[in-house]
C-alpha cells in the first residue's frame, strides 16, 4: 500500500512540498489553520509568487479539471491524523519579537494539535528550521501525548529551498538529509524520496542535532560568503579597486568558486537574516557563543550595505538633503523571481530615503502588492518607465532580468537626471554610459 502524506502548514515551504509530493505520486492532504488559505489552495491558487508552483499545484488538486486529484486541503487535525502515514511539519519559525532567538510557537502548536489524534504508528517529520535541540524535545512530547505512544516517531528533514527555484529544489534536491532514531523512520523516508534517490540525489542519514544544524550552518556559510565580498567592496571603495573584477579573479580558485560573490546591498528575505541570528542565540544558550561571534560581524556588514547605498544616492544628488529630490527604485522583492519583501534591502533603502525627505517611486515586477502593504507611504509605479519618469537618480536594487533588459535610452528620455546606481552590480556599465547615463556600481568607484 502506498504511503499517504500530510503537510502541516501550507505557506511557502508547505505548499511547495505538498505539490511536489503529489507530483512524486503520493496522495497528499495539506493542512492549515487559516480558512482563506485553504480555500485558495483548493482552487489551485497560491498566496505567493513562485515560478512553476501554481501550475504544479493545479496538476494535482482534487476538483480541478484534468488534475490527478492526489492533493486535497483541510483545516482538521483529526482528519489529517487519520489520513497520513507520514506527517511533514512545514510551519514558520520567525525571529522572536525583540530578540535574536527563533519563535517556536508555530511548530509547538502544530505538534500539540496533531499529537492527541495519533492513535496508530506514524512518522512525524519536521522540515522547519529550528534551534538545535528542538527535535529531541518534540520527540519526547509526541511519545508522551500521542495515544500511540512510542509508535508516534519523530524525524528531522531540513528543507533547502531557494526562493525562485523551490519547485526544482523539492523535486530534484541536491541532497536529502534525515535525522532519525530508528531503521523504520529511515526506511519510510527512503520510500518518500525514492524517486530523487534513484535519480542520484545523495541521502544523508544522521542524528537529530546534526540534521538540525545542517540548515543553519549552510545558511551561515552562504551569509558569510556574501558579507565577505561586500566587505571587500568597502575596501575597493577606499582603495579605488573594482570588486566585480576582484570577485571574478578569486572565483576561478575552485576552493572559492564564483557563486554568492556578487557585491551589492546585501542579503534579506525570510531565511538568512533570522537564521543566523537564531543560530547565534542558540549557541549562546548552549555555552558555545564564542564559536559564532563572527556571525555578528557578518550581520553588521550586511546591514551596513543598505546605509552605504543611501549615502551613494545622497552623493549622486550633490551631497545635500534628499528633500525635494525624486528617486526611482527598481526592485522591492529581496531577490528576483519572488514577491517576498520580508527584510528586503531594496525596500529598506527606499524607506530610509523616503524618511529623509526624498520623493521615492518603486517598481517591481512581482512584489508591488506586498511592498504596498509593508510601506504604504512610498510611491509606486506600474512600470520601470513610469518609476523613472522625472527622477533625479535611479537605484537598481533587485536584479530582475526585466531590469537587465531595460532600454537605457528610453529611460533617459523621461528621467530628469541620467544617474544610475547599481546596487546589485548586475547591469552593463558600457550600455548605460553609451546612452548618456552616469553609471556607478557598489565597490566599483573607477569601473
């Protein structure tokens, strides 16, 4: 008999995981506590922009013509417990308000709501990013509160989704990591991931603490790499170097590589910033805080980049106040191919300039609605051309392909001042200068 899978929490991670499990051939029941979200998903619609996700969802949601019918959604924990053999917990772990630590209330609530209904042997699998030590605590809670007792096992299977690539990262992951305490748990997860494993995906079996540490340590390494090249950009600004050429040169060393070496206004989003902070907080609780003190500087470098872009804009406008100046901001999402504006460096820069008296107009291909909700006092345009109209300076802050393909000459016709500040070092300086623009990249004072 084929395994039946539930996915608890149908946000970005959960909706993607549910659709992918259905694509892999399983019957799937997604659960959420927000009725509007469940209704939306049941119509085959997703509450966020993620390339390919809505199409994949519509191929499997029951009731949609032509779908496999393998995917349904519910609000009922009892229904989920009765349905599933393997329960994936995919709820959010945001930064705790006023602290660095992770807020575990959503994970705890999901386990507490599911446990009383687990009356037969089952496997609960955590995918959320949690502080190390959480899995052992939750496993003990399950054993105590589930009617099935020790038959209600826990495993930890961290997610490694990249926004903009979430569907392929789920269907064709670069690795599957499982923290387990029994051969049965390992066997069930090998069955769940049989297709990716058969296609060559490495399957790493480990204990609970190591599985929990994999995600936070991976994100910490990536954040370190980004902040390293941004620190080099600061040195290049002072020394008259070109950080883009520096990154190209060091990237040819295969011990370093080119990925994540593009200097700019830094990282944001719902993962890297809060994950490195939660990692520091947890290390402190474990008495290992000195091991991660370097992450404080990584965070500091990253946040400093936003202020440096504000100062670059001030310099471009003559070095005085922003009052009465029109500033166009291209980008609102924290990265391209996403509508996620959580901790977006682009919106942070736009907001800082606005607070200092600048008249800011923002355009983003997908993030406009979310940006308006977060920063309702900023100006918004329906196109890049409209955003640039009358602008004294243009800031390129999210590296959408649409922005790389803009016609600088057409934009120059409507801008008041032909000055472009490239906060992602992703535009071609020669193309913009040929159209009469002053181009300035971060960490590239002479480029």
